[in-house]
C-alpha cells in the first residue's frame, strides 16, 4: 500500500515537473517570437547612434514600422560598419539622414544602400563591377551628396544627387533616379570612363562644376537630352540685351532650337521663358566630329541684383 502511494506520488511529481518544463519552453518560444518581430533582419545606419553601447536597443528614427534594432547587431553609426556586418539574404542597408564623414567601399557581395528621408553625405564612394553598390534615393526629400569616387552600381529612386568635390564622381551604371543632379564648384560629374558609357538623370543643376562624358576615353560626350540649370549673380540691376548660347552636337543630330527660362530658383521660369533658334556655325573634328550650334536671346525687363538661374532644354541627344 505504501509502495502504491509512493508510485502514484512519483507520477504526479513527474507530471508536474513536465508541466513546468513545457510552460518554460512555451515562454521561451514566445519571447523568441517577440524578439524576432522586434529586431528585423534588415540593417540600419544612423549617425545619432555613435557612442551608444553595444547591445543597446534603439528605435529607428526614419522607418515608421515600429521596429527596434540592437547596436552592434543590426544598428550601426557608420555605413562602413554596416556593410561589414551585412549577412542578411536581402542585402539591404537603410541609411538615415546625416553627415557620414567616411569613404564608403563595396563589401564582398552586391549590396543596396537605401537612403532615407533627408540630407545624406559621404566623403567618397567606391565599388566594383563584380560587387556593385546600388543606391536607392527613397523619395524626393533625399539629397545624397558625395565628394568623389567611382560607382558601378545603379542609382534609382525619386531623390537628388549632388557632387561636392574636390575631384570627380564617376558614374558607370544605368541611373534612373528622377531628382536633380547638382555639380558644385570644384567638382566633376563624370559619365562613363574608358570603354564604359554611364548614364545620369537629365535634370542638371550646375554650380560652376563640370559634366564630362567619355567614349573609349577619347571624346567628351554626355548622352541626353538634358535640362541644365545654372546660377549666375548680378552685382546690380541689369538688362540682358543679348544672351549667347552654344551647343555641341554629334553629326546626325540636327537641333532646331533650345528652350530657355529664367527664374529665381533652379529650373524656375518666373522671370521669363522662350525658345531660341539654333544655327550651325562650326565643326570640330578630332577622333570624333562635333557641330557647334549657337543662338542668342534677349530679355527686355531689368533683372534685380542677386542670384538667378538660367535653364536650357534641348531636344538633341548631346549637350555641351
């Protein structure tokens, strides 16, 4: 009888212990599920996390998806650290607005840098044809400023590109971003290099910078058509009695006119606009031949002192 009671008590004890273990296992799985939902596989970068202790849980300030991330795991304060840590199948790094005073280089595989919501700057960027860096300018609020470098990857999205220099940014991809391209003084935007021909978005905002394009390293050629807006500053109120325009075109391109506008903002036309006829005046021949077309227009009203923008739009495929 005593033996029977002990055996029964033992079975009850084992059942209770098993219940405790099962409950712990369920709690562990629940916590693991919540952790997986809280810390996504994507990697995030924000300069505001510099100095945070490794393991600190931070909420991404741009992506409004409620996700948190752990510093040193999938949250980093530099783009270089994020590229070195990227192991997720998606190979996407989300970069928050900020000044990243670093030279960004490609990792051991193709990676996408998804630039989010504001002004983002790199000192330089360098990738390879084998392991390109694809740049996504998430929306029209994004302006990506880069000093120099070489980019084989494509640039996509609705944002803007600015080249600050010193030096050149060489674009070797097929770029289809829909914002503007600003070339600052002392900078060069190079389209293609050697045997490669790249492409950039056709809305160009010059600030005394240079746009170069090459075919086989021999000719300056920028596939277009382009809309180019350039600033100029008047020290005092002036009347533009004659504005001279020049356009280089490859043989076979026969532009008949160029549309112009004057505005107080880039690509603006609040001051005036029109179409000016073009005439071929000169042919330059080296390895390739080019025709120079010229035109003039005038503006009757006086312009106030200050900075204004002249925007030109041509229907030809090359604009120099």
